[in-house]
């Protein structure tokens, strides 16, 4: 895990990196604006459902299936080509993430295994468990060097230990590190990007920052673009304080854009246009 020095609470230590506190505060204000909207008091379930759909579309876009939102609404069969299966996986993960909140803090590895199983929708022997030495990873859009299985297992166990131990780190920091570490490690033979973004969603909701899941960071990542996403990830993988801080800031900006998206949905509902 990319941290900056030993600490009993390594994620909390990252909160002191330059610019991170500003990102945390900016995200909090953006989330508060959505939750303070009058429509949220009466129609929050509709906002949550719409955010889930838009979040799934955004996550799938980063994985190579960049579909129009109306196409996602219209389709009922996602078993066709590779893009359709990717979109189906993103939709299934969005639905599943909300069912795993109570398990995450006690057994994050179990949650990750379940997310991969749901994404893959396959009963192959490699599905639902971290990869073994020599097993290839099908993740063509993530071109970073792939850690060996032994290193991956060690770092994945370390991440799980930090999550279980808890701590005082802001939700944005924890979510960003979970997301970045899973992308860096690619612990499964496929669907690592989708799983990483779903795990980030679990953290953001389960932490209480976004309890109704109405601030889909996946929308923000898609809006910021894959190039910016991968550049920020390279900064995280570098392990430098500047790189890690830039990744957290990128994740924070994505949450803010997700919050802005749901605010726009609230405004549309208020006008009777949605």
C-alpha cells in the first residue's frame, strides 16, 4: 500500500499530505449540497436509483463500454458482445455493493471475492478468489506493471488488516486508497477496474459520507476521462507523497462531479422534467 512512512494509522497519516485536507473539505461540501436539496427529503429513493444507473454507466465507460445513458435504460439483455457484458457486470456490481456494507469492515476480502463473482457471472475456478502465480489478467486498459501473485497477496492482506482495524482517516482517503490499491494489484483474473470502483462505493456509503449512495464517483471519473484517470493512477503507484495526494484529489473531484450530477437530477425532478 502506498503510504508515506510508518504509522499506527497509515490511512490517517495520508490525510496530512498537502492538498488532501482541502479535497476532503470540498467533497464534504459537495455531498452536503445534495443532501440538503429539498427533493432529497421527499424523493431520495429516486435519486439513489438514478445515481446507481449513472454510476454503473460511468464505471463501464472506463472499462471500455461507453454507452449513452438512454441505451443503458433501454437494454434488458446484456449477454451479447464484450461491451454488453461489461455493462451488465457494472450494473450487477452497483446493485450488489449495497448488500455488502455490513460485511466490509469485518471481512473485506470476502466482499471483494463476492464482487468479482458477481462481475464475472461465471463459475470458472479462477472466479471469486485472488489470482495464483502464473494466471494471466485480462485487463487491457490497465497497462501498469502487474505485481506477482506473492506480492499481490501480501499487499491485499495488508489492506484488509487496515480496513478491519479501522481508524480516523476521512472516508475520501480510505475510499481512494482502496480503489487505487485494487487497481495497482489487479488481484483477480478479470474485472479489476469494475471491482475497484464498486469497492470504493462500498467505502463511501458505509463510512456515512454518502449513506444514500447519491454521489456516484464513477460519473466523475468518466467525465474527467480515462487519460486523466490513468495518469492519476500512475501517481498513486509511484508511491510518492505528491502522487498519492494527486490520486486522492482526483478521486475527490470525481465524487464532487457525481454529487453535481445528482444535484442536477434533483433540479430536474423539482421542475417536473424527469
